[in-house]
């Protein structure tokens, strides 16, 4: 009997760190809150930028996903916030800061319950119940696209809202129109891969242009290129993955000849092969020849003499967009080139953009494609403008495909918070308090927007609560933070609109991330083993030193001990 109740002894590798219980859970929450406190100041139209330097590369941005990617997060639980930011960016393109701030506030509210002894599963169950009800209310509040005004105008307002917090917000009207025109220019497909973005330093931001078609920077060219025509109407386009360059076999192979005439025959064969390739390209009837691989000086001059335009070393993405837009197919050989594999466009031209030359392909029978050429001063500024415009493009696409919008500026969060407080009254026991805390956590969005704008967030939140509970106020559900007048206003009428899918995805992702972290009660890791494996070596055995014991010897010693169980650390595989 005594042997049966003997407590078990668990052996882990030397240096293994084990944390469990409430202390472990609180530690995970604190680690996540540290990340949230870093990024929350970027939220809203008055959010500040972060300057992050990694590997001699400097990034200046207030985009949540970009900042989270640049941060070198080492804590395993805190990495969850990085993942939800990436997920939000991939799913809807905007709201990346909001989802991280919401997840952090959910954890901040849950921390008090954990410290008071509430079981994490009760908190998780209540959070999911509150999230489910919030999604139901959100669907009821969402306004169909174009209900009171044209679809284009609503999409433009959504794009402006996405650009409000960006570095290019002073030109948000110009870029909002560009974003809407770009997405609508794709037709029903709305494949954002068909939107190309090119950056040209110099000029002002308003010098940026939208091209209906494909445009890319002039590739490296040889002598004879300037003799080629730079303007075509309805040309045929041949796209290749073939190298049109003379290769000397003496550099690639060893050749042994007994007669000098044999060597001359080999040289003649090389020239014959390249000329056959060039002749077949000309016979295809194409006036524009593009290739991923180099087009040499011989081919360049050959095509120039026959009034054909050619470009080698075309980037893969650009060539694929040309193929989709112009209806052609990239060929890996010049043999048997049929008319069906050739593309065409309405107009081809080469023009000067800033200090660069660009090739423009306008129109085409294939998928509709557009190109945005961004202008500006510093490189970091143009990079941030590209990220900002990408968010606006994603928002316009989501609003167009999901067809419902809600008011921004913290209005929808305040209304959901009010509805959840009323819903909590119908719940008994601990879940009532937890659902109330979930409702309180949603208020972090308008509070942080007010804080970042330098306003009195306590006063703003009190006004918002009062307004949302007053049924006599027209459209009180759409009242949010007015950063321009240091007050509250109807953000729907102020043209601060967001797709409902952005809020839906942000709240649900933040809830799931918080529940995931709350469900972790133990972490087992062995830093020494992880370091050894990272260096390509084997983990050092337990008791490392002069008196090391083999694994067989250790197992033999422990085999006769009752109630003994061995465990390996996470990295000790």
C-alpha cells in the first residue's frame, strides 16, 4: 500500500524551465500586454509612427501588421498577437492595429478574474458567448452598400477612412479615388494581384498616376535598343522564357578538333542556331518580344533592323500580368509559335516617368489589369505610401464584395458595448460579470483613438455612453470620436465608414487569440537544448561535466525505482 501511494518524481533535462498554474497564465498575459502597449499608440487618425531598425534596414510605419512583423518577439505566447495581426492583414488588409489592441484589452480584463481565482474555462466560455452575440448585433447594424448614395461614393469614403491614419492622409482624397478606380478597373474578378505598384522617386505625391493596363520599368538593354520603335497600335506580343543571346561553346564545353575547319564549323553552327531563333520570332508576326531571360546585343540589333521592340530580363510578376492582360502565353521555345499564344494590346508606348523610362501596355483582350505608379521624395516615404495604398485597396475590395458597411471612429464598438451590457443582465452567475468586462474591453478603441489625438478620453467616453443610451438622439448608434472638434459626432454623416467584415474579423480574431492564451496553463522549454540545436549540435546530456553517464546507464539505474517517470523537455527530442 505504501508503494502505491508513493508520489511520482518527474525528471526533466538539466536547464529545463517549467512554469505552470496562475503564475504562468499571468506571465503570458503580461508578455502580451507589453506588445500591445508598444503598438497601441499607432491607432487612429492621429496615431504615431514607429521607427524599427533590423539588420541595417530601417522601417518607418504605423501599420500594425508591418510593425508586428518587424518586431523580434521571443515570448511564445506573445507571438500569438503577431499571428493574428498577419491573419487580419491577409484576410481584410486593414484593422491590424485594432485586432491587437482588442486582444490585449480582453486579456487585461481577464487578468483580474484569473487573479481572483476564476477558472480560465469559465472566462473562455463567457468570452465566446459574448463574441457570438456581438456578431449577431453587428449583422443587424450593418448598412447595405449604396443604400442612400452611389456605390462609388461609399467605396471612396471607406478608402478615405482607411487612409485617415496613414502617412499620406493629407492627400487621402486623391489616393482614395485612385484606389476605388483601381479596384473597379479590375471588373468582377477583383484580383489584387492584377494591380501592380511601381515606385519612382522624385516629384510630389499628386504626380502619382493610375495606368489602365500594365506598366513596368525599362529593362537593361544593349546597343541598338534606341533604334527600335517605341509606339505601336494593336501590336502582337510574344512572351518568352528563352535566352536570345549568343553563347560561345568554348566557355561551356571542351572541344577537341584535328582540323581548323572543324572548329570553324562549330562556330558557324552557333551563329546558325541563334539566327534560327531570331528568324522564328520574326516569322511569328510579333511586334513586341518580351523575355524573362536576357536578350543579347545581337538580337537587339536584329530586331531593331526589322522594326520590332524587345525587352529582356522582364520581372516574372510583370510578365505574368502582361500575359493575363494581353491574353498571351509565356513560351519556353520559339519552335512552332502559333497565333493563339500571342498576346495583343490596344496601345504600347515607352514614356519618361521622373528619371526612369517605363513601358506601358494599354488595354487588352485578357483580364483587366491596372498599374499604380507612385511618386514622392524619400524612399521610406514611398514605401509607407505603398503599404497605405495596399490597405485602401483591400478595404475597397472587401466593401465591394461584402456590400455592408458600419461607422468608424469607435461608434460601432460603443454600440456593441451597450448591447452587450444589456445582454449581460439576462445572464446569471459569473458569466454576467465576464460579459460585462468584454463589453468594457470594446471601449478601448474609442478611448485609444481619443488618447492618441491628445483628447480627454474619460470625457469623450462619458459623452459617447450618454449619447448611445439616449434614444431621442437621431442615429445615436453611429456616434463616435470627433478628433477635429475635440468632441463626439455622427461618424456616419462625417463619412468615416468601414466594411462590416473588418470589424467582424477583428473582434472574432481578437477573442480567439485571447481564449487561446487563457487556455495555456503550463510551458516547458529547455533553453540550453534549443541553443544547441540552433547551432547544429546535439543537446548536452543531463549532468554535463566530467562525470557523464550514458543513457543506458541512467535507464538501468532508474529501472528498479518504483513510482518514477521520466520526461523529456520540449527541445530534448
